[in-house]
C-alpha cells in the first residue's frame, strides 16, 4: 500500500485529497491542529487514514515531527507529500507584516 503525507486535512483541498486517496487504497498520514478534526476525518475516511496532530506554524512541532513519525510509523516508507496546510490572507503580500506572511 502506498503512503501519502498530507498537511492540513481538516477542510478544503487537503480534506478532499485525503478522502479521495483513502477511497482509492492509499494510506494517508494527515495533519490536523485539533484532535476532534482528526477523529472526524478518520471516521469519514476509514482505516486508511491516520491523523497527525501538528500545527505547521509551530517550529517546535515541526522540529519534533520526524521523531513523532518514527515512533508511530517506524519503518514506513512515504511515497508522496502534499504540502497543503495554510491560511488565506486577503491583502497584497507586499503590505502584510512579515509575521502574517510566516503564518
């Protein structure tokens, strides 16, 4: 079974991608910021979905991610990455504070 890692699967494109991939026999490791979201997506996608609690805006959580994956999925090979997590800001990038851009 091929394994895909997707950031930001709570809603939108990440959620749709996780559902489609799980329905087509892929194992999906998907990041969510809230445990409730992970449980909801897991119940909708079935046994091929595995939630990973992660806020991609947290450097500490990002730094710990490899350890978390090794602990939960030792030896698992990743076949793909969909780096989807993010938020939309309604303003030209040049006028946004750098902190907002980093978010």
